[in-house]
């Protein structure tokens, strides 16, 4: 769901928080700051940024069984 600290370091290339924030801003990556000032990034946003066509944990389309209504 959220990027771990290690994933965030690997993605941005920085360990220092303000450098991570600058990198995320430069990437145009949406993020929020947590209560301790660390950036919080959704894994799905990173996957979308990197061009993933399928996003992990995406809800499946749910369709009714129309055949069950036929008499």
C-alpha cells in the first residue's frame, strides 16, 4: 500500500528526507508528509509512474450475473 523507507530510498536515490521530497516533487509524484515529516507515497502511484499496466490490489470488476435473470 505505502512505500517503505527502503523502497523510498531506492526509488528517489536519497536517504535524507528533504532530498527525497525534492526528488518526489521533481518526478511529479503525489505524496503527503507524515507526522514526523517523512514523505508518504502510495505504491500504486509509483507503479503508475513507472508504466505498470496492472496495479497491485486493484479491485476486480464486479458484474451481475444477468443469465440468472432469464426465465
